[in-house]
């Protein structure tokens, strides 16, 4: 928690210092529903039972009239969870992985007409995220157990859509998939990692985020 508070202080100072130049600064808050591919011990599918939240900040700048590049620093909760059944003996567990994610995102505004009126509130976005794990917790049938064989770094690709509510406020919906395994291929702990596909062990994240941009870009001096 101390690290998280220090991170938010750092983000706030950094963003407001940066925003005095050619960039806009903002804050982000949202919810994530996550899973780790191949970690379901019952039927091997991806159920997305693990919920978490995200909080952080952003800076962005336009690179064309309808495109911008955005950097984000976000605390986010990821992981996977298997719910208990009626017997309580199905090997239920929760693996909570908490990251600091740094993302570089390209956002493009889509312009189209409705009844002859131009609309430019919708957009698409794509990018790459580098995450550093700051804490983890593994609870197996309500018992906390140690877990090893986790990669400290998570590298993910993301794709999403966004909606500009007004000149300051926007809503974003994203999906991201790791290209570096959250759980290493060498792991055999409690058979949590079945070796069936290349994607197994990767973080899978659906994320909805509300963003607020504080100011407009200043003109060149």
C-alpha cells in the first residue's frame, strides 16, 4: 500500500509538470475482469471470474488532427479465480496478481455521419503494455499458500474502443493478452498450469475505464 501511495504521488507530480508543455494530463479509474489462460482445473476454459480495479494517470498529445499518442501509468489487479461448487471440494482457488502497468497507446477518432451530421465521438485504440508485478497472493480452498514460477514482467498487446463523452471525459473498453507468460512454463505447482496451448499462462484482461483530461494542449512558444 505504501508503494501504491508513493506511485500516485509520483504520477500526480509528473503529470502536472508535463502538462505545462505540449501535453494533456489526466487520471484513469476503472474495473477489470481477468483470467489466466489454461488455469481452470475443471473444464480448461476461460471463465473470467476474477474482478479487480485500476487507478492511475495519463499524458497524451496529438500526432495528427484525428490521432493521438497516450502514455499511461496504472495500478491494476489481475489474476484468475475458480469458484467453489456446492460441495466446496472442487479445488477452488484465487490467484491475485497486482501490477504497475505502463502503456503506450495510439488512439484514432472515427468520423462518420448520422442523418448528414458529422459525428466524431467514437474511436479505436491499440498499444502495448509493460507490467511489473508488485504483489501476489494464492488462496487454495481458503488456505493461503506460497506460489513461485511467476514472471515479474508482463508484456501485453491491447485493442479497444473509446467514446468521448465531452472535451474532458471519455470511456474506454479494452481487451489485452499477454505475450509474456504470467505463469512460467516451468511451473507444475498444484497442476495450475496445464501444457496445452501457447497462450496458456498468459494474462487475459477485459477492462472498462473512465478517464478525465484536465487541460488543453498549450501552443508552441
